[in-house]
């Protein structure tokens, strides 16, 4: 009985630590530079830039609800509950104010945010859950239609960046792409 309890505590610790790192990257670097992100948190940032009265953590929480309804139907219970905890922890972490990083070069901002987010996301993926969002959709599409996880994430992010081009200048989108690339590389390093 003791082993599963310790495993649950460890997984929740990993999810919390990773969520806090990701939230620091978003609130400390991406928001002050008006950069975007990928996935549901990227969509939440997009909404925040259009309507600053809607906190990023709140829109992240509500945008995840339909995905969790699908997740309840199509993914394993353990992954579902850990992901639900992850989404709630991450949404709450996004509401925490953090100091802006004292970096003035946009490229260095994109690289630093990518490193922090990549490590945070990798730590979350080391748990038995996720931070919610596209992870759940990706797992469902993989199970039902054999669409690879990377393909789902890339497709969603491409659509988001395309939409961003109509609202933000090209440089912001390019810095966001650098951030996303670095994040992906760091996730791979942490997970493997």
C-alpha cells in the first residue's frame, strides 16, 4: 500500500515542478515580450493579448474542459486523473505573478523561455500524466486513428502561428517558432 502512495506523491511533485517552470517561462518571458506559445497555453496567450482582462490561467482551464470530456471517454483513467491534476496545477501556476526576466535581446528571450519550458514540460512528461491540453487530444488521435503525437501538436501549432500572422508582426511569430523549437529539443533531452 505504501509504494503506490509514494508513486502518486512523486508524480504530483513532478507535475507541480514542471508546471511552475512552464508558468515562469510564460509569465516571466513570453508575456512581457508578447511572444506566443504552442498548444492550449498558446491559444490562451492569444486570447489574453486580444482581451487582457481574461487571465491566461482562466482561459487555459476553460479551453481544457472539452478535451478532458473527450479524455474521460477515450484515455486511461490513470493518465486522465494525473493530467487533470496537471492541468489544474498548471492553470493555477499561470495565475502567479513572476518578475520579468532582465533580458533585453528578443532572441535570448526566446532561447531562455524555450530552455525553461522544455525542462518544465519534460519533467511533467516524466510523470504518469500531462499538463492537459494537446497531450490528451494527441493520445486520443494516436489511439483512434494512429496519428502520431508530434503530427497533432505540429498541425495545431502551425494553424495557431498562421492565425497569429494576421494579428501579430512576423518577428513575434518567428521568435515564437524559435521558442517552440528549443522547447521541443529540451523536452526530448529531458524525457530520454
